[in-house]
């Protein structure tokens, strides 16, 4: 061992190879640990999703089947009421019901004693006996049906119900009887004279088990179904069916996990539990059948869920160990053989690093990494000067683009009115607006002008950002002004703009807008909201509220879109605040939105004029974002028509 250690100390190739392999081993260990951790989590999540879908699909199917049973009872009830004077017809109805519904193992229409004259017992029953569908009157001294649960429950509850599991007899002949376990859906029959009997539709527990047992997302998983009292309706162990509940094992040997599962299932909860079932760590996925009060679960052993994952993990670990050994041997041989040319290249590389780009590198024609490295250094020498020239040109182009964007911003801002007050000769108009693009240029817009006796105004937000949005915004502004100058109502303006924008809109751009027109004499506000944020009304002496707007589509989306206008009378002395979603969606460094509640809170403070409203809102947003970069353009407009 000492000689081996000394040889490693004297051999740089061996030491370097050992360091490389050790580092690789650490990387592999960290990577594999993380991969195994994440993979196991993904396997677990996939298993949860898979099993949850299976149990939910099974419950949906079972609910559908049970609903069919209930519908059959409703249909049968209608026939019974129509033919109460024909007791013999009840036999045919029960037989037809069982024949038409393969879910049913039996059906009975039973009546109170002496309901039919001359018949103390009358219970028309049809069911499968020995594999054949038989019809009979089952009531007699030996079978006094009106004392049985399936008859008494609907009578006492006076409503339809599903019974707990019970045993009945399947009879081939007088000497051949065997127990049949079932549940029944029972529906009371009543008239103005009171309770007259019941309808009972039977579903065999064996049928339920045969239909649910094959449902298994994994080879060794199995299904269970419990009644609302906790009794097992379906279970792979036949001895537990009918005679045991989900709490039975816990009574003999306390099992808190099983008790909690039972309480959750009987509480009609849905979810999953990781617990030990019959000594096997398993996942139990459960969901209720709300119509019946039953609950279904699928038990999936962990060995099924993670079996393939564990085998793959052992295989990968073995491959990694073998790979590291081969890596060490390969590194040792390659490094020892290649060390001399590498030393030569290192000396020349030091010259280049010191700034001597014209240093001649030793020629290396080998096709391996060292040869590639030598040629790469040679290529680097020839490209450094070119790179410096390109960097200079790129810097110059960037400066030019920034200058052009600044010019574009100036042009864009020059297209929207920015002189306030906008109508100094009009003391009845108080209006102020601002627009702050998220980039050099943006897609928000606002505008206003007086045409006749109306003040037209709008605010909008073009889809997208940057230069394309700014160009689209320019078109929208021109269309708004042209339509408004014609004296059109807001809805007509929206329609005219939409027709123009959707014609040849290959980029599929659109704009949300709020268009309004206020009659300066009467104070009537006509408006049309085209997919935009609703404005806020600031009633004097009241709390700010959002203006109720009908829903219209954004402009530029559909060529045949219909825009519906609205109006409000007497809108004088009522400030109106309009904004784009850059306000309520402004985020702070913690990604918390400014939101509508803060918007209304700020507007609820006492303000004197429109400019104060806008500037106070700007200050509130600035405090909220706390220096975070703006994610969207921000535009606000506040106006008030005074009496």
C-alpha cells in the first residue's frame, strides 16, 4: 500500500487522473442524488395523478350506474301510480325493469297489508334465480316483507334511500337456497291517504365487486368500497365483505392511520393517505359517491409504485461505478501521453494572455482535443482583431438605435395632447392625463377634443409593446380623431375603427379602448367599453366605484364585431378616472400587484382637481413598485365637467 501511495505522489498523471475521477465522482453523486430525489418525487406525483384519475373515473362510472338505477325507480314509480287498480300489472313492470337494466339483480313493488282487496301480502318481485329471470309474488307468512329494512327505511324516512348491505335468498327450488348479498335503492309510494308501499331495486354486491375489482392502476393494487356505515361492499378479501367495517381491525389492534382513513371516507372526503395496510406500506386514494353516501378507495403498494424506479437506481449506480473506474484508467493514459504538447501550448498561451496576439503557436496536426485546442488558439488570434472592430461597430450601431428610439418616443409623445389645462377658456372642463411607456415607445394611448357641444375622449392599450405597438397606436389615434370629428357616438366610432383595423390585419394586433363623449350642456355621458378596464367614478361625498360597463370585444379582433354603447345622464360634477392595466397590474419586487383595492383606496382620498388625482396615483404606484422595472405601459386620464 505504501509503494502504491508513493507512486501516486511521484506521478503527476496519476494524481491528476485521481483528482479528475474524484471530482467526477462528486459531481455524479450530487447529480444522481438530485436526479433520484426529483425522479422519485415525479414518480410519486405521477402515481398520485394516475391513481386519482382511476378512482375518480371509477366513481363517475359507478355514480352513472347508480343514477341509472334511481332513474329506473322514477320511471317505475310513474307506471305504478297510473295502474294502482291493476295489481297483476306490477309483475310485468318488475320483470321489464330487470330485463332492461343489466345492473339490477332484482326488483320488487311491495304494498301495505290489505292494500289490494283479498291480498294481505302483495309484493311483486322479479329477479335472477339460478341464472334465470323469475317473477313471483314473494310475500307470505314465511316472508313478511313489511318488517324488512328495504321496506321500512323508505317508509320511516319518507324519501328514497340506499340500504346498508343485507342478505337475501336466491332460490332455485324448495330445497336449494343460497345467500345473496346486495344493496337496494328504495323509493316510497304515497298517495293522499298516506304511505301505500315501496319500490326496491336490488344491486348484487358480487356484481359491484366484479366491476370494481379489475380497476387497478398497478399490478397489485385493489379497490374497496364502503357503505355510509363503513361496511365493506367491495374488498379483495371475501371474509371482510358484509361482516366487517373499515374500523373492525382497529378494534382488535389499534390502528390510528386506519381510523383516520375511515373517518375521512365516511365524512365523504376525497384525497389520499400514505399508510400501512396489512403490513405493506401503501398509498390509499379515496373519493365519495355523494348520491349514496358510499366511498371508494384504491390501495396501491409502494413496491408497485417505486419498483421500477428502485431497479433503475441500482442499475445506474452500478454503471456509474464501472464508468468511474474506466474514466480513471483512460485519464491516466491520455494525460501521461499528452502532457508534453500541453506544456508547450501553455507557454505560448501565456504570451497571448499577456497581449502578444501575434505570437506564433506550435503547429499541432493531431485530431484530438489538444490539436483542436492549438488550432482554436490560432483561430482566436486571427479573430481577435476582427472581433474588436465588430465590437466598435456594434457599439456605434447601438448608440444610433438608441438615438432613433428617442426620436420615435418624442414623435409618439408629440401625437398625444400634453398641454394642461387643455381648454383654458373653458372653466367647466377639468382634465389631466399622463402616459409613461414601459420601453422607449409603447402602445398605450389617450386623446380628447371638443366637437360641437360634445367633449370626446378615449384611452386605450394596444396588444404588445415597443415599435409595432406604437405604430398601431398612431393608426388608432388618427382613426379616433377622424371618426369623432364626424360627430358619431362612441359605439359608432368603435365600429368604424374596428372595420378599418380588421381589414388586412395580418399581425393580428388589437386594442382595448374606452371611448366616451360628454354633452357639455346637459352632462349626458355616452360611452362604449371595448374590452378595456372599467373607469372609476368619484361621486361627490361618496366612495369611488367602478363604472358599470357592458362587455364588448376588443377592437381589431373580429371584423363583424358588434359594439354596444351606453349612456349616463347628469354626469356633471362627477370626476371620471380612466387608466390602462399598467396601473392595477403594477408589481413590486415581491410580484404583488397594485390591484383594484389599492386603486379605489387612493381615489377615495380627498382631491381638489384632476391633476391632483393623476399625480397622487402616480406617487402611490411609485411607492408600491419600489424601484422595480415596469412590466407594462402606464396611462391615466381624469376629467370632470363642472356645472
